[in-house]
């Protein structure tokens, strides 16, 4: 049996409550994962490009991206990630409160890999994160970690 690999997840979220819930839901899983959290769009791009305080940042296997962010919004971050040949293979899951059709269509037009509306209840939120974790790390074969 092969040892489990550590899965690196970048959460781009400015709501402390949603950060905590995501940490708890991922912590309940059977997967070995490390969650990195940035709280705005500029920090997300700094993390991904290893700039400033993120000079030693790891290459994430998956990005969980809120749309409603300060500085650069989620769609601006998504456009930057999917427009960069080095970053575009990282799966980006939009995880947001917006159910607006224009946000959904725009996110997919920017090549989001999935669009998930955050449930309001704690129990449903934990279930969504658990199903997301199970799908992306048990069912899907992710691309190999990127070269920097």
C-alpha cells in the first residue's frame, strides 16, 4: 500500500466563519490535507506567484475560491489563474453565496472547474465540503504538482 500524499488546498475566503467551517469539514475527512488560507484576491495571487510573505508558498492541488473578496474579487482571481499557463491546470472550485446566473455563467466562461453555492445551514455546509473533498481527492485524478 502506498503512503498517502499530502494534499495542498488553497482557500481564498474573507469570512472567518466560513474559514472555520471549511477547516472543520476538511479535518473530518480521511485525507491528509493542509489548508492554506488567504483573505483577499491580491493575497491569493501573491500566494500562487510566491511573492512577498508567500515566497515559500507551496503549489496547491486545488483552489477553493469565494467570489466576494476585497481588493481583487474572485472572478478577477479566476481570470488571472486560468489566464496563466503555469497556473491554469490547478482546479478552481468557486465556493460562494451567489446564486446569480450571471455569476455562474461568468465563472464557467473563465474556466472554473466547478461552481458551488454555499449552503446556509452548518450541517449542509459541512456535507458540501465533505462531498467536494471526496470527489476531488478520491474520484478525480488531479494533475501532478506544478513546477515552479
